[in-house]
């Protein structure tokens, strides 16, 4: 079951019942199109934050190879992995144990057997840095951070075009059907809520 269906029970409803309904909830993570925006708003969010969707901007500071890797990824849940490997290879360590970056699976990840990173791996990672965009090609080694929503990113557009598309998608959704699905998910959530320790769950 997707944890997003627990949002009303675990966050929105308790705040409202405790008379803190004036606190605005902001949804983030795995949101890249209008359907996700509409679902989050219907579940009680006041705002939505999107990050990776804007990697596919016409004007962006990231390498084109990075952008191409994002567009190639079809199923974010299968084509990305959460691991400390990329931080280790890049030398950006020191993060708390529970925090790790999610990136597109590439040759560096496949070469690091069972998560073990050797000096040879680090040297192999350093070489593509000299290649620039070519280091991010399909069989490349450079890190391309992206979330599980990356598969929903399919085109490169200006920021205004992305926002226009997302608004249009959200407004075109059948509201009654969406609300009915949400009510069903909330009923299902009630059955498992008692078994979840929300102090250990990352929503």
C-alpha cells in the first residue's frame, strides 16, 4: 500500500482535530505531473513542491548527459536506487546514516559488488569526469540523482510550459472519481494504521 494514502489519517486529520488546521501541509516527493498534484491536494496538502521534474528544463545548469539520463528512465521504481554509493564515489560523505541519495542505476552501481566500494571503483569514477556529458550516457558512471517519479518526466520544456501542463492535467481530472478513490484508500489505511510506527517511516 502506498504511504501517501495514510497522509490524511497520519497528518492532516490529527492536525485538524487538534485545532491546528491552520498549519499548511506541503507535499513533496515523487510528484511530477498533474495527477500527483491533484491527489496531494485532495489528501489535505495546501501546496506541492516538485524538484526532479525541473531537471528537464530547456535552460538548466545540469549537464545535458544528466538530463538525457533522466529522460531515458522509464520506471523510476526500477531504474533508480537509494544508496550511499554515489556519495562515496563523489567524496560527498558525512551525511547521517539514515540519509542517502537516490540516483539512476548506472555502471558505477553495477560495478560496485554488494555495495562494496574499492579504490579501483573510485578511480574508475574519476575518469568520466573528464568526459563531461559522455560520462552520463546509458552505460556511464557519473551520478545522476533522481527520484522514483523520474519515469514521469518525458519531455524538455521551459518552466512556464511545465507549470501550464501540470495545471491543465490537474484541472482535467474527474474530481468525484478522485475523491471516491481517496475515500477507499483511507478506509484501507485504517486497517493497517495501528501496525505502523510513524517514527520510523519516511513519508
